[in-house]
């Protein structure tokens, strides 16, 4: 049951169009849903890194929480990321075009990111100081896990500010375009009426 040359060509063109459509949809998702994708990454990535490195189960997680020490435990870095992501997602979901362009989303994203950067920087100073190395205490963290968690938290915090700023600028441009269009329409209506 073979296809004719014309049918194969049509099928090939259909596959190319479908592939182009899927790539365009993915690019649209990445461009216009960057805040949501970053929030999901912020909530999941640090937790996944920590749980993969320690093979955390519920009992080991409760043990880490019960034996928490600011200078030696890394369990609080994923918690800071989850809290930061939840706050930013709540503010983003309550904002619409005008409020995204000037105000709460950019401000809250910046405040949350700066506070979490301050916390993680303070923690990094304790963790990476010579006298308080986690590896010497035997808590099970490798130096690579420590560096990766801190770098991930820093990168995601900075990413939130960048994405919030770009979203704010995009919404401001939209409002400017709509304002110009509204003025043009109102002027043209007044010309036709008189």
C-alpha cells in the first residue's frame, strides 16, 4: 500500500507545517509566559538538585529539618526559592496590563529577589568560610552540590528581576501603542462627524 509521489509530497509539506506550528507555539510560550516558566523553575530546580544529591525521602527530610543549623544545612535554600516563587506568582497573577507596566509586579519581584540574594549571600559566607566547611562536618553535601545550589538560587533571583523588567517594558509598549491607536481613532471620528 504505497503512496504516490504527490501524496508523499503533501504529507511531507503537512509535517513541515506542523513542525513549524509547534516551534512557533513553543517560542510564543517562552516569550510570553517567561514569568510563569521562571516561577516553575524556581520552585522545582533547587528542590530537585538537593533531593537528587541526597536521595531524600520523607524520613531523611524530617531529619534534616529537625537538625537544622544555619551554618551547615542547605535545606533552607530550596525553601527560600519556593517562597520567592510563590510570592512572585501571586503578584503576577493579580496584575493585568496596566499594573504589569508600572508597579507591583516589578517591585515585588525585585524586593523578593534582593531579600533572597541577601539571605543566600549571608549563608554562603558561613558555608564557604574556612572554619565552617560542611564537608568537614559530614552532613553529606559535596562541594559541587553546595556551589550548584547557591549558583542556582543566585541565577534564578536575578532572572526574576530581568523577566519582571522585560515584562514591564513590554506592557508599557503595549499601552503606548493602544494609547496612540485610541487617539488616532478619536481624531478620525471627530473629522468625520464635523
